[in-house]
């Protein structure tokens, strides 16, 4: 598979699988909010510092990306850019006696996370080709693309009322690896001669791909095994401003060992490609034409092998501070960071309005993560013992997709038991 | 307990959940976009070797170039010179005494010892021959009522010191029908002494012994009963022959031989400044020859025209060629022969050889007549010949690359198969660009046409005019600096479709030298660099 195809596949996976915050892939928040309960939840988030929603939507819904759409994104490109997201669906149940200090958690989850950092030149090469670089060098150094897809089975323990009100929880998960793709480049560039007479490849990088023989999107593909742990601590307190709390969690602390059919490609070379050499132009035959294929070029540049590979999951650190000013209004401020995931700290604030005893609305504003400024809105409606929550932390993606970055939705259905 | 309303709400929420879960399944079509790509596809050089295949290009001291090439005109082999016809000998071993001869098992009946002299054509008188291939066919007829045993021997034929010898068992006659046996003896590698019992020529000795089989019954042999055998030398090809090869005349041709140097040039005029041809005649046979080489013409087979070689003061009609020298001799007849050689030089001063070559021949015609041993048997039966040696004539040509060429056309049809190159379908528009950097003093007009399997045109490939321009020359006719030209092969959807349907490409390359009708010299620093690049708009993700 050529580099370009791998890049394309990763980016397609990245974009089509979506990402981000929502509930921040943090199951314990359901326990804190609803106690013993059964939760069905789904969330996706996708954001970037440069790639606009209209272009992302083409990868999600399909269709041709025209030059105007590309140009809008190209106008936002910087030397270094980010894109990333996640798509999670699952079910979690929390059980335990109300009289007990201990409660138990169990859950099943489908997780996909993808992220990338890339130069403006890398985007231009991929999306517009190399003609614009005639006589120039396209710098594709420090490109990093990661794509994970796995299934998670979780068991956890929650210790309530530590020091009378605090809570602490821990869970361990078994992970079934489905898909893993990773591209990393060091110093890398492609020079295109002014008359296209040669391409100078300066390549230092690696590509790892889990077994694709059963298909990348095949839920049954069993390509690795892993473990992950999750911790949280919840400390309520009373301040002058009102009842307050502090929540901190670490999740995705773990790894997946991908099996021996995982393919690794490595290159660390400089190569000047001038096309195939034809000794007699009057004897151009089929074999000469076959040599023109791009695969033959890739073979010259890249060494590959098969074997097991371990990858750390992008660990998440999440902190949330809540002040309940009145019965009608609370303010959440939060921080989130994903390690080794091309992420920058995401800071946000939310105003939570209890509009009705059964209806809550929350307004959200945040900055960072894979994107820049995001605004959101979510609502929660209570029907007897059911809670339905629907919202977005990047509403701009649905209002002005041609002029905005980021999109995401989250939804949960909870039955309190 | 759930009410119906609860269930309905729950159902709606579950549907909504699945809608979100299936969000990423909402992709109705592939994601595609267009890239503008440029890349080199192929590089190469047009060498003069492409124009003149099967030649050696040499450089003179002034860096001007000469093409040299050899071609064999005549090659007259030993098996043509020395033809040994199939010849048979009949031996009769019968009861001629008029009384019954008792036939007892194992009894020896008759012996024969005969020499046979063959009458070879053209006065050939062989003393010795080594057989490369050939056989003896022995046919035997037994008219007695008992099985006979026949020991056949050919003392004149030996191999590693052993005489050719074979015993045959011939079945008895039944109801008056003689018993028959036919056998073949391989003569390959046998040395045959044709001197008979002494100083004879063309003579061999054979012997035979007839006996009654040891398992036969007692009987008798009536008058005229016995054994008749016939042996036949069949398809003899000599490895070596010694003797007198006769005062024979040989004629080869008129005939033509192929000449490949200008095969790729289909038409046009090549006006050479000069040429030199050395005709080398080699005689590897041990006979003197007097030869006459005539009817030398160059035949342009593409555009029929004939130029007959004319010359003055050149002895092509009376070539006296002495015999070759055998360094080993008849006692060690392994090929170690120095040929006798005659060379004749044809050039602008004594012939029209420049026009002869400039006619761009595809074939050369010739006729050879030769007298063998024109002075008789002066070798005293010591003429020799080896298989693989010959009387030959070769043309060694040197042609300075100093010429004018007018509409000199190379053309060919080559097969292509791009039907499996799927990437072509993703090209929306663009060009293949052939960039030529030419320092040869000629222009080249290129055309190419795509053909289907039935060789019907699918349209032109190169945008007209497909001209590789000639560079400017200085006052001495030398190229000042290379000239760059770009030729375009547009990749429209129609053209791409035609490319994928095409089975052949037929092309022409028409050369015209600069400053015509003046001739121009070609120097070793001249080159024609070619670069094929792609500049296309390509849809990714299709």
C-alpha cells in the first residue's frame, strides 16, 4: 500500500469516525449524576485547528471536495496543524446497595480515536497534489497520525463516602484490539523540480498497520489484546459561593498488544526519482509502462516487516469543578488533556440552568483540544426514572459548517434504578 | 410497572440512539477530491544506435563519428562443395555349383571379399573421409530353408581402430518366400579409407561370411539358393575429406541476402558524403579457386529501388584465391586452418559505394561463379575440406556520419496494453509532456496513432505538430547549443478511453538534417535527451 493511500486511509478513518468530548468518554460521571443506573450512551467529537467542517463532512457523508472547500481550509493552515476526534458508544451499569459504601460498575464500549498533527505542506500535498510545489520543497516533517479502534469490557469498584462525602473509583478493562494505524515522520520532505524532471524524497518515518485481512471496519476482527485502567476522585465541599465539588479522573491508562500480523514500514532515506529509464524510446514496451506504477516507487523507498507491536492508549486526564450558585444555576469549569494524541489542553466553562424540575439546559464554551474556540449547548429531560441527555460542545459545526471548526454530538439514555 | 406510554417513549429514545450510533454509516458516496500532480515518468536518450541498429559507432580523432558494420554476403560450405551421392553395392552368396549343399547347424557356407569403387561426380577422387553423419543400410534376403547367420564387415571403415562389423541372423524362407532382414549401421565418427587395397581412390573393401544357424535343422541348399545382401551408403556428410575435389565449376545465385542496418528506416533520402566498403574473400578449403563476384546491388525493400554497384579497376571478376593451409594434416584432422584471404576496397574513388549504401538497402543481391582447381590436380590428391569451413565473402563497411537526410522516416507498430492501468480512469485532464533536448543537427517530426486489435485507428496521440526542433549551427556546421522542444500528449477523457482500448501504437519519426542540401557531420558530444512527464488533474478516492 502506498504512503499516500495509507495517509488517505488514516485520514478517512480519522474523519469518518469522529471524535471528542461530550462526556469526555468518562463513565463515572454517570454514577456521580445518577447513582445506580443503566446508561446507554453515544458520542462523537471531531475538531481541528485548520480543517473546516464542510471538508470534514465530505469525509463523513461522502461527496466530492471541490477546490473552494479546499481553499477555505488551506487559508487556515499554519506550519503545524491538528485534527482529531473520537467516536464512542456503549452501555454502563452501576449497581450496589444504597446502604453500602461500595458500588460496582460494569460496561461494554466501542471506541475509536483518531488524531493527527501535520504541516500545511502535508495537507496541500494530500489534498491538492504537488504541482503547486514545482521548484519548491514540501516539508512534511513531524507528521503524526494515530488511529485506534477497539472494544472494551469494564469492571469497576466505587467507594462512597470516604471521609464522609468524597468518592473514589477504579475500573479495569479488557480491550479487544480491532484496528491500529500509526504514521510518524521525522525530517521529511519532497522536492518537485521545476520541469517535473525529478522528485527528491527525503524520508524518515514509520508506518504501523494492524492486520487488515478481515477489514478495517469489521467488528469481529481480533487483532490484539490489551488492558486499561480508570480512576476517579470526587470531593464535594461548601464554599461561600455555594455547594461545590471537584472531580478528577484518569482514564485510558493502558495499552494494546497488536498481533504478529501487524505490518511495519520504515524508511530513512533520500531518493531521487527521475522516472524509469528507457534505453530505446522506439522500443517502449509494456514492462516499461508497468515500471511507471507508483507501487514500484514505494518499494524503492520503504522496508517492511511483520510482527507484534505494542501501543499505549492516549491517556486522558480530566478535571471538573462545579459551583452550584443556586438551585437554578451552576457553573462548571473543566480541563482535559490527552497524552500522546496531538492534543493541547482543553479548558472550558459551562453554565447549567435548571429551567424546570425535569428539564436542564447547559451552555458551553471552551478552547483547545484538537481545535480552537468551541461553543455548545445540551439539554437533559427527565421522564419519571429516565433521563435523556442530548447536546453538543461544538454547535458551530452545525450552524456555519463552511466557516467553522469542530463538531460533535453526545447522547445518553439513563434509567435510574 | 411500565405503562404503554413508558414503552413508547423508551422505543423512541432507542431509535434516536441507533440513529446517532449509525451516524457514521450515513456515507452515501465515496469521498473524492482532485489533485494536480506532476511527476517524471520516463527518461531516455535517442542514440544513433536507435537509427542504425547492429552497428558499431566509432569516434574519429576530430570527434566526428563513423558507423561500422559487417555483413556476410556469401558462405559456401563443404557439404555443397563435396556432395557424396547415396551409393549401393550388391553381394550375392548363393549355390552356383548345381548340386545340393548340405546345411548342417553351425556350418560355414560362404565367404566374400570384395572392393567397390564409387563413381563420384565432378571427377572427385577421395582418399579419406571422416563421417560426421550418415549410415549404412544393409538389406539381406535368405532363400534357403534354414536360418542363416551373416557376418558383415567393412574393413575400410574404422573407428578407434575397430573395423565396422555386425552379425545378422536372417530368417529362413517360407513357402518359397525368402526371409528378409534390413538393418542400419551408424557411420558417425568412422574414418573411411577410400584407397581400397593400395593406391586406389573412391574404393572401399567389404567382406562377408555366411553360416548356418546353430539352432537350424539339417537341410540342404539347392541351386541358386543362398544369401543376397545389398549395402548402401546413405546421407553421408563428411567431417573431413581428403583427395582431389575435381576441376568443378560452382555457381551460387543470383541470390539475395538480408541487410539489417537500415531496417528501421522506412523511407527517405540519405545522402552520404562518403563510404568505404572492404570486400573480404576467405577460402578455408584446401583447393585453389578462381572466383567471379557479380550482380552486386543494393535493394531498398521499403520503397523499391535498386542501386547496382559500379566500379573501376577492381578485380571482382577475376579473383584468384589460393587454398587454405591445414596446420594439422590428414593424420590429425582437427580444424586448424588458416584461410587464404583476398581483400578489395571500394570507396568513392573507385565505385559508387556511397550511393550503394545510401539507397538504404534491406537486401543485397549477388552472384558467385568459381572454378575449383583451375590448374588441375596440382595437390596430387591432397585437397582437403572440413565441415563448418567455407568459401565466404564479407562486406565490412565504414560510413562517416556526414550526410544529409531528407524525410528519413523510422516507423514501427508496437503492442501496448493499458487496459489494466486503473489509475488512468482517475485522470480528469492533463498532459503527458515529452521534453526533448536536442543537440543533433536534425529535426524529428513525431506522430503516433493508437490502433485497436484490428489495427483500426483510435486517433492520434501527440498534438500536432510533434516537432523536436533542430538546433542552430555555426558557420562550420557544428551545433551551437542544444534546442529544447516540448511535445504534448493531451489526456482528455476520450484519449484516455482510447488509450485503454488500444492494442497497438504505430509511430513515425521523420528526420531532416539542418542546412539542406548541405551535409552535416555528427560529433560524439551530440545527444538527444528525452524526458516524459505527467501533468494531470487526478481524482483521489474514486
